[in-house]
């Protein structure tokens, strides 16, 4: 999960505890639901791009993901 721009160890742990422990699971989870799940994690997290990033990762589109992440700022478009 930490390959997703904006996700660190604590958020990855929190998502896993909620049953989201693969890129495919994250890809099919609405960004608002992700924000709800991690609401208690300290910090200002923008989850808007996480499902789309996870979809690219789940599909093995690493070059495309990396290119997009180079344009992101902490997960923000």
C-alpha cells in the first residue's frame, strides 16, 4: 500500500485493519470511504487519488503510476 502517494505505514496498517490490504481492494473503495476509515489517523490526508492510483498498481501499470505520482503532491492532484 505504501507505493500509493500519500500512504505511509500507519495508514497502510489502518486500512489493513479495515480489510483493505491489496491494491485491488483499495481500487474498488470510494475515496470518501477511505477518508472515513482513516479519520482517526493524525494528519491531513487527501484520499481523492488513492483508489485510482491503486487501480494502476493492481493492473501492474507501474510506469504510468510513477509518471502520475511525479505530478502529485502528497496524493493531491
